[in-house]
C-alpha cells in the first residue's frame, strides 16, 4: 500500500503507459484518493507534456465517483491547462462527456467556463441542459438571467427545477422574470412549485403584486402558502379572503405549513383574524 503511494508522488517521472495502471490501482482497496493522494494529484497536475491531460480526459466517461472527484481536483490544480481541457470536453459529441464537463466547470467556478456553459442552454440532451441550469447560478450577479429564463421553462422537470435553484442564488431578480417564475406555481411537479415559491419570496414587494393580479389563475393552496410566508403588509388580508371561502383540506394544509414558522409569525397572522385561525388550528389538530 505504501509502495503505491510513493510511486504516485513521483508521477512526473512516469510514462503515460504506466499512468492508467497506477491510477486504477490507487483507487481501489483502502486507498482513498481524496484523502491520501493529495501529493499524487499535485504531481499529475505538473506534468507539462500534455499526457496527463489526455489521460484524465480519457478517464472521464468511465471513472468511478471517487476517480471523477479526483479528476475535478486535478483540473482545478492545472488552472489554465485544466480550463482548456474542460472547454474541449464541453465541445464533445458525447452528451455524457459534455454533462460531466459542466459539472467540472461548476466546481472550477471560472467565468470563461461559465460563459461557454451558457451556450449549452439549447443542447439536445436534457441532462446537459439540467447541468447547465445548475451551474449558471454560480454567478450570483445575474449575468445569465436570459439563459436561466429559457431553462426555467424547459419541457423537462429536472431542467426547470435546476434553473429555479440557480435563480434563488441570484441577488436581485427583475420583476419581469418573477412574472415568468409565477407561471411555475401551477406546475404539475410539487418540488418545482415549492422552489418557484422560494424564488418569489426573495422579493416580497414585487411578487405580492404579481400574485395579487394572477391569484385566480394560480392554485388556491399555492397562493395561500405564499401569503402565509410573505412579509408584505397586505398578505394577511389576502390570506383571510382565501381562508374565508377555502375548503377544509386547504385550511388543514395552511395549518401544517404554519408549524414550520416561528411563534411570532403565527401570532402576527392570528392577531389579524383570530377566530378563523382558531378554527383552522382546531381542525388541523384533529
């Protein structure tokens, strides 16, 4: 075991034909490449003739999870050479390789790689589009809002969800984009509806006005949950209007969601219409 470790530290003197054997043997048994082989990763990153880059690119598709994470770390150590390798992988004709390259690009958090990743917004592979949606949120300044808007309205649920997760990371979203996000409050996928709600709640003021205008076209429970969580001064009145005419299932769902909030939030809502909330709490507790 120790023998292989020493060999890996001195990889700069090993020929490419030996790299594959050592790489595979060091990734099995008790060897944890992420914890024990930091010197080995450093050595691989310093091989200057391009052989290490080609070797690692060849390993991408069939690498185990542990090997893949090691490859990511080595590309990060390579800096410019690693960036060039990932750019090349993004242009692969193999969708699995493009998808893996996007993951690496996200981990490297490099502006050039993110810009290239945005070009894959229209990729034919939904997995590539999903990974594109996931990493474009790495830039919290909103440079890729147009691409995320497109991905947010994709036909594939995983792509839509990843786009919403990225949008939630962005500091400020324009009202017109929040309008588009509100369209997903009626999505058939529960996770997408919940994440769309999270995104809208980032800007209570703009989102309240949007939901107020669109409340008749949004499922009543989703609208009610927005008003439960919103700090907008008009939210309590709108919630009261909904609960005045809501069925018992909606009232119970509101009660369950209130359990996730602080007592001060519950007290604030209850003070606005105590008799109604008492009924909701009593019914929900059964």
